[in-house]
C-alpha cells in the first residue's frame, strides 16, 4: 500500500485542488460501499487489470473454460440489476 499511495500522491501533486485519498477502502465495509456507489453511478466494470497482456490472458482462460470473451466498454455496474 505504501508504494501505491506514493504513486497516487505524486500523480495528484501537479494538479491544484486535487487530493489523493490514502484510505484503505476494503476495511470497515468499504468494498460493499464501493459496489453500492459503482452501481448508483453506473461505473464501467473492467474485467481485467487494464493491460493488453491481462486482456489476452483473461480471454485465453475464458475461451478454455467455454466462457464468452471480454467485450470492452459494454459492462457497467448495475447492469445485472436491469435483467
């Protein structure tokens, strides 16, 4: 977490008024709250880490398991509630 927080602080530093929150969102119900906010705001739900290698490997694994491949830009939090 120390390395991640350092990166976040450096990324926010050049922008006046931007604050990096070094809060562990997974503690004290933070994960559930994250899902709640993500659904309410309909955030994009990325199914892999974001790099091309992860997308490739995730899709290879899905294909081997007989699952649908990841489609970019189509899955959002809350979509499953619409079904």
